[in-house]
């Protein structure tokens, strides 16, 4: 809350600008699977975003990404493949420029940046426990019925990038984002080693905070600068 208050305070002294942009790149996965074959585990992802610039250092980005995520590898030495499954991501992230950066100003031509926030991911979860999970965990706790669900999972996205401008209104950037999911079903392996022991007691290994699914996104964004209100005088912009 203190950090948000600081951002709102400094926004009163900064330029009133925003950026709209499009994003394109590739997505991959890290999780319960081992020996993932990344030649078959990278898929395209696309999206768009809106970024409000509080000043030359701070911004707030709302972003939507959609595309496919899948992977091929092993689980407990047994072959395992999931997807590609279609996913939807919505996130809100604070973006902090390492250098002062105002799109279109010659005195601020480029800046590295970091970002972090929160979001949600929507995706399908499909598994046949007695065929799939039983291949490496015969005492599994997943039941006998096929599972077909739509999952909405909370996420924690964070990343870094670098951006520059190509004119007074247009910018370009490259960034890498890692996203932790507070859910364990993306790879169709929901606490995959959970089981019933010989006494009939259920043994589990994951909880809300300790889950194994992450996604990684590498992409390029193209942005267009818009003014919210009157266009700011360049001399005033240079003070921020």
C-alpha cells in the first residue's frame, strides 16, 4: 500500500501519457516434468497491453496474452506430454525504468526496466488417472473418473526488458517474463506423486504456496504513445 501511495503521489508531478501496444513472442514451461525437450516445448504467444506512465521512471501496465503452451519430457522416467493447450493471461504489473525514459524524447533514448505484479491464467486441465498417472504412481489419489476441467489460476508475473523509441510516438522493446502459477494443473500433473499409503492414509506434497508450474515468455512489443489531455511541453517533460 505504501508503494502504491508513492506512485500515486509522483504521478501528480509527471506527464500524463500512456502507451498502447501489441506483443508477440514464444512461451515455454517449467514444472514437475524432467528432461523437457525444448525443441518441442516452445509455442507462439500474442497479446496487447495498455501502460499508464506516472513519470519517466514508473508505469503501470495492464496486459492480455493468449496462445499455446505445451511440453514433451518425462515424469518419474515415464514419457509425458501435455498440450499444446490454449491459455489466456491477464496481468497488472508495475514497470520501473532503470534510466529515465520518455517515449519520443531524444534525451531519453533507451532504458532497461524491471516489472512485477499479479494476474490470472485460464486454461484446460485434462487427465485420465488410471491410464496416465497410474503409469508412474499406481497408488495415486486422483480417483477413477476422467478429469476435464477449466482452470482459473492466480499468477505472479515478474520480468525484465529493454526499450527504445523509433520516432516521436512509436517505441519497441524486448522482454522476458516469468510467471509463477498458484496452481499445479497446467502440465496435467496435479501433485503427481500424491498417493494413498498401505494404511490408506493420503500423502500429499504440494499446497497453495508450494506448486511447481511456471511459464516463461520471451517477446517483442511495439508501442504507440498517446497523450491523456493536452500534449506536454518538451521542456516540462525533460524535468521528469
